[in-house]
């Protein structure tokens, strides 16, 4: 179990790169008991005001969370799922009084009916339900609808990043389980690889950019997204993947002769590791521009300013386009 928690904690470090600064700070501080939410957690996760949740509970019994000895509400995963289903129905014109007349199975049935012809923006609720229920069909269906309506870049840079921010909040509350976190990160990884694979190969004469993760670095969601963006721009991005030994990086640079390098650093390591690593890489690549994202880049940015150009969001890639004269 401890190994699982270490794995989740490390993967969440990658997920929180998509989060706003306020969430990111909180994510690195708090871990609570799994499967329990306070009313403020539910408010953040669902967007439903605490006042509204109290009214729903008092008037309609939606839901009826357990309480501590001091009368503080403790919401379960089942309570959260019910609230998400109620929110979906309410957004689509159902009155709360009518929703309250439905049992749990009927609420789920009505939500499933709505998904086939939904007219309101309920992708957050659907993605969260897919996470809670480990429902790949719902996750894929929701993601595909977003891609069709908004395109791949906006889906991942806006909608999916916001969803990952919600997952970050779930990590704050300690309510995300190892299986749920691995389920979602696997699906996101799988979708990014599939979307990239469907694109035509760039021209051999297109600018080359080398992408890799340093040795013992395994978390590649960010790097896969950079890879997709570059391919969509016609860049000849050469993806070398996870945990590449240092000498292999240097050898690949000599062979590929890229115009720039992109990497991502999530894993914690000994002090000064990254500044020493990038100083050495800068020298061994003859001053090649290095672009790097990841939590460790953010945490060590003062020591890395002259060595790498940080990637904190998609806009930071615009400097890369200038460097490679795209």
C-alpha cells in the first residue's frame, strides 16, 4: 500500500503542473483521510455553493451526509456522485424538487439519457463521474465531444487542465484512490499518444526538436502534450521518452542535430541535481537552447534561469517557435 501511495504522490506532482498557483500551493501541503469531503471540498469540486448544498439537504435530503460528534458534515464518494448527478440534471432544466423524487438508480438513468443529447456544459461532471466510477466509456465519450466542439489543443490546455485541477483538489482532501489516479493518468496518456499518432509525419526539412525525460523520470503527460503541440505545428519533434541515461541524451543530440531540446522534471532528487545536470547538458550540447517544464523547474527556477527556458504553460512554447524560426 505504501508503494501505491508513493506512486500516486509522484503522479500527482505531474498533475498539479496544470493547476493554478493557489491550488498548487495547497496541493503540496494537505493530505486528509481518503473518501471523506467537507462541505467546502464539495463546493470546490462541484462549483455548487455550500449554502445551496445545505438547502438541498434540509429541504430534499440531497444528500444526507454523515456527521461528526461536533455536527460537521462528512461527504462520501457516493454522496459526491449523487451531487454530480443532481447538478447535471439541474443544469438541464430539472427542478430540484422533481429530482428529489427520483431514487439513485433513476437519477443515473436520466443522466445517461441526457448524455446522448446534452445541451449544457456538463463535461466537468461527466469527467469526475468517470473518475469516481472508473468509467472509460464515459471519459472517452466526453473527451471526444470536447475535441469535436473545441479542438484538441483547447480540450487539453483548457478543459482537461481544469479537470486535472479538480483532481488536484481531490488530492488535497485525500479522497482520490491510487487506482482512480492511475486510471485517469493512463487514459490521458493513451489519448495524447493516439492523437499524435494520427497526424501526418512532419517534413524531413522541418526544424528538429529533441524531447526526452532524464534518467529515473517517468511522468510524461506534460512532455507528451508538448510533443503533440509541436507536431501540430509541423515541427519535426523527436520523442525519446522516459528515463533516458545522460550519455544517451548526448549521443542523440549529436545524431539528430536538433535546434532545441525539451524536457520535463517532476521527481524530487538531491539538492543542486538539476542545476548541475543542466549546466553539464548545456556544455555538452554546445549551448543548445533547453526548454524545461515540471514541478522541479518551478521549484528551482532561480538556480536554472541562465540554463533553461521554463515552460509553465502553452504560451511559453512561443519562445521556442522563435528560436527554431518556425
